[in-house]
DNA sequence: TTGTACGCGTTATCAA
DNA sequence: TTGATAACGCGTACAA
């Protein structure tokens, strides 16, 4: 094993002080050009790589941003994570990713870990509102935390909020306007409450009665769950249209219908959420509520770096809340064209 | 802002030394039970969270494992990442995720970052073999690095190798045995060379001539790229079967065929790679080469922790190489049933 | 232009 | 059972 080279090794090699080496490495003008070059030369020769951890300890800044996400298999969540990672890299930050499996205890644990690792800030896709106190604690120790909420209303935190209530509302309204009166709903469970409420509000505003028998709740976004939900929901109840909390659920349901020779949208209209590529390339291109990743991540990053810049007065700052409006991408499964 | 509490704050509060606090917090038996409890009590009251960074500096161990992956949008890669993250958590480790966009410069950069952040080990999905020297450098400073290679042969590194050569070989052979003589190939580009070679070898072994006109190379796994590839490849050349480097590519091609009223598999047989859920739930269930995530990650974790345990003699250890064999999941797009 | 001294929060060694 | 002191690798104020 080659021992990891430190600044001290470079200093000894050149008969300089550690301080001189430190300054030379960050190209301080206070250092003689000649020695600066020599230092860099030896650093390269020794394969010197700075110890970020030691630096962080003195600078009280790690340049790491934590990202907590319920389920990485959810394409919009992971696309959000990837997009943010890229934006962070450009600003000299790295990302520490943690998943919670939609479990509030894991979420709480993840927050502890990130705080103890001294991350400079945290993005959080909350699974539910159970950890509000902990979130406040994090903010109290001056770590900016930005919620990327597609779900519940979090008035006490900075957040960028994808208005999924409205997404479900326009989707269900669309189906109602097309004449459907029995509209089923595949409820994605925790983190999808707002979609559920938007669906109910749309029914109400269109004079339709909410029937709990038309709702199936699942705990993951998968084709399989969609397929099984369709199997549970569609044979009875006179359902003619289906709104699903995710495209995968919708596509699983689509598959169920097609296997039974049903025509979509004529026999069954289907609308999904997230507008994934899989929706565009489905057997029958799927109408879907778009999740605006670029808008969301841009706003979230702006907000985060604003908070980072005002870190000292974080506690006196009123939580900011940015809302992103979704839109309905109309394709062939809803019958509007 | 509430200042972050340190051990010193607890010590002052109780009139103890920092050392005593430190020991008490890790429940050392050398500490009086009463003071131990008091320390824990005050720690909780002060909302004390240990500073992992300071600990890492003295322990020379961060309990962070780096994970470098070309493209997080690739489902098998992200599933691998997530699976490994969960396994790591159980062992008290966290994961730092970096993406490279299949760019060797980013890959090199990511390695530098992880080394400078003092990670204890690195998993790497290599994009190509360009960074072998750098990988050796990492190993030389005693950081275990395990390649999760679906691609090229890396004799100089510890690696868990998904035998994609064989995967492509059995898939193409399967098609050849079904009577196809003009088999197209959608080449996923860098990181998919072994699939390409397996495809060629299968042709050869079945007496078929390799025709470069039957190969389209793309740079990402997307439905769109698959659709466009089909558009470029299928109208001419008398192709009757198509092997794609990923299920998304295959499904994009499937969509192209179906839009044109082609029957699959009668008019066009299609086989993909990775055996995603989307393959099972496709309009016509897709035959696909399975990627064994569980096997791969289990082996990779075992290997990593073996290396971690022998960290001091890493340089004298011969690189280990574990091979995982893929299998062909036969469904309806190949015509075998 | 370069060097000395100290501090970051924690753990480890050794003494009391 | 507890405390004083040094060390981890680096950055910064100040001195030379």
C-alpha cells in the first residue's frame, strides 16, 4: 500500500512549511511562482489528493447536499434526483442519496444521518407529514431543508410544491366532461393524498357522487399493482374510466383491459400520472398528468442556494413555498381524440 | 439559530471532561452508570448529534461507500444502486452516488471526488476501459474498488461480471435456431461491447454472415432510440428478427412495428435485455435476457466487505473476478411459443 | 514571500 | 472511574 500523501509529505519533500504548501495548492498570489509550481509538481508526483474531510472540519462546510427520496424506482423521483445531482456538480457540490421506502422511521433516520454527516443542505421528498418536528429541528440547526412535495401541504417548511391536487382535479374533470360518471381511482397510498383529494373535488364539482368502492389503494408504483387493481375494480361497479396515481399503474391496468379484449378508450378510458416515456410509447398512447421535473428542480435549486446564502438568518426567515402547476397531456386512452 | 451542540457543551453542562462524555456516549463500561445516564440525558436535551466528520478524521474511516454509475435512468443500474444502498445501510454504511453520463472524464472526476472524500470503498459501473490506470491508483491508496461490469473484461480489478457476452450469445442463438437468418442488432454503445461480440459470435456459430448494415448504434436506453433505430433498420435489409441492448430499445422498436401493422413475432421477432417489468407487461410480452440484480449485488457486497476486511494487504491480493450468468426469459415476441 | 501557532470535534493513550 | 493531552489533515491569523 502506498500511504495517502498529505500536504506534510509535500512540505517535507521540498523543505517548506505545511502552510506554504497549503497556500501554493490553492494558487495564492502570496506564494512565489517558482515554489508554487514546485509544490504542484510534487503534489502530482506524490499523487496528492486533498482530504476533503479535514477541510470540511475547519471550514464547517462539506459541499454535500443530502437527498432523501421514498423510492428510487419511481422514475420521476429518480429523474429529479439525477437532475439535481447534475446541477449540484456544476456548483461544486456532491449529493448524498438516501431512500426511505416510504417509511417515516427511515425518513427520520435518514435525516439524522445527514445531519451527523454535516451536509450543507437537504432536499426531501416527504412520505407523509409525520416528521414535521424533526424537519423543524434540522432547520433550527441551520441546515436548509427544501421539501419537494407532491403530497401534503407543509406550511412550516421551505418547499417546492407540485400541485398534484390540481393535477388530479383536471384529469378527473376531463374524464367527467367526456361524459364518464363512474370514474375509478387507483390511489398510490401515502404521498398521494392530494391526488386523491383532487379526484374527489372534481367529482363533486361535476355533480358526481364519490363512491369509495371505486377506489383501490396500492403501496407501490408498478405495472403489477395496476394490473391487480384493475382486476379488483373493473369487473363490477360499472366503471367506464380509470384515473391512476402513476403511469405504471395505468399501464398495468391497460394491459388487464387489453388482455380481456376491451377497447381503450371506448370500453374503458384510462389516465395516468407523471407522463413517462413509457406512456408515450404504450400500446395505446396514454393520457397523463405531466410532472415538470425541469421546473421543479430549477426552482428547488434556486431556493436551496438562496437559503444557503442566508444561512445565518435562517431561523428568522419565513418559509417559502413555490407551486408548480401540472398539465394534462392528452393522448389516446381518454377518448378526447 | 441554535448552535449545533458538541460533546464539549454536554461536558460543560455536567462539569465533566469531554473525554468522559465521549466514552459515556458510546456506552463504555469504564463509565459509571449514573454519569452515563446523565450524559445521555443532557445529550438528548441539547439535541446532540455526533459530528461524523470529526470522528472520521481520527478513525480514518468514513463508513461511506461510493457508487459510480453511468446513467441513473437505466432501470437495472438504479435498481442495483438501490439494492446496494439498502444492503449498506444494514451494515452501518451510507452511499455516495455519482453519475458519469457514460463520459470517461466524468468517471475519472467522480473517482477523484470520492477518494478526496475518503470513502471506504467504491462500486463502479465502468463506462469503458479508459480509466484502468486511475482505478489502479485508487486501489493503490488502499481503497477497495469493485467493478460491476456488464461490459468489458477488466482483469486488473476486482469485479463482479454479468456475462453479457453470453446473454447476447444465447439470445441471438435462440433467434437463429428459430430460423432467422437476418438478425438486426441495436447496439447500446459504450458499455455494451460484450453484447455486440456475443451477437457476432452467435451468428458465426450458426453459419450466418455478420452484416454491419444490420447494426444500429445508439447512445441511450430509451423507447425513442429504439423507435428510431427500427425506423432506420427495418424498412430494408430483409431483417426478420431484432436483438436490442435493452428492453426500452426493444419496446420502442415493438411500437414502431405495431404502428405499421406488423405482427410480432410473425413478421418481426424481437428480443431485449434486462427483463424489466415493462417487458412483462408489454402489449406483446417481451422475450428478454435477465439481469440478475440480486445475485450481482449480493456477490458485489460480499466481495467489497472481504476487501474491506483485508484492507492492509490489498496490494498483495490478486484481483478477484466473479461471473454471473444471465438467462433468457422467453415470452411472446420471439416466436418460440 | 514564508513560517508559527491555533482551532475544527472527535477518539485514543496514558496518567491520576 | 475520570481527566489531561495529543493526534487526525487542513485553513487562517498573525508574525517574521
